[in-house]
C-alpha cells in the first residue's frame, strides 16, 4: 500500500515537473525572441550615431526640394546616396514596426521627431520617384513609420500624464 501511494505521488510529481519544464522553456523562448527583436532594432539604430550616417542625415535635413524634378535638377550628383542611406534606416524600422518586431512606443522614443523631420524633406522626392517610375512601394515602410508616429504622437498628446 505504501509503495503504491509512493509510486502515485512520484508519478504526479513527474507529470508536474514535465509541465513546469515546458512552461519554463516556453517563457525562455518568448524572452529570447523578444531579446533578438530588441537586438535587431538597436543594431539598425546604431547606424544613427555613426559619423558617415550623421553626415548624410545632416545633408538631408537641410534640403528644401519641393519636387522630384527639382531634386534631379538641382541636387549634386551624390545627394541621391544621402537619400538612400537615410531613407533605408527609416525604411527598415518601418518594416520592423509593420511586422510587429518593434513597438511604436519604442520607435517613437528612439526616432520619433527625426522621422517627422526627415519625411518632410524626402516625401516630395519619393512621391515623385514613385510616380515617374511607377514604383508605388518605394520607401513605403518609411512612410508607414511616419504615419504611425504621427498617429502615436496625437494619441499620447491627448493622454494625461
């Protein structure tokens, strides 16, 4: 009788241990996945502090092109490189947001005002490029990020602190 009861208790403990192990593994997997996402975001974001990116960023934020045609006509030959370098960082972040690998709160904290500032400078260029080359998805994730930041800022502005 005692051995039967002991065997029953040990069977129950074994089952509980297996269930607890599975739960712990799932929690660790979730945390690992979250850490990988954060690592990806910060690897991309680390470009923001590099001197080469800063030079392109500084140049783009000084632009006042009102159309794609004006950009083509008046910009020096290598300014398209600045457009691509800067837009690519925001394009990547917008795609991470769309795929739900990054939260809008985190991206707003990291890039919020710069997204608004840069999109204002490059929007007429990208819109013109899309139209001229019939490429409606060029810089689409950058625009998506911009629109999400605008909506997020409007929402948090209305919330009391």
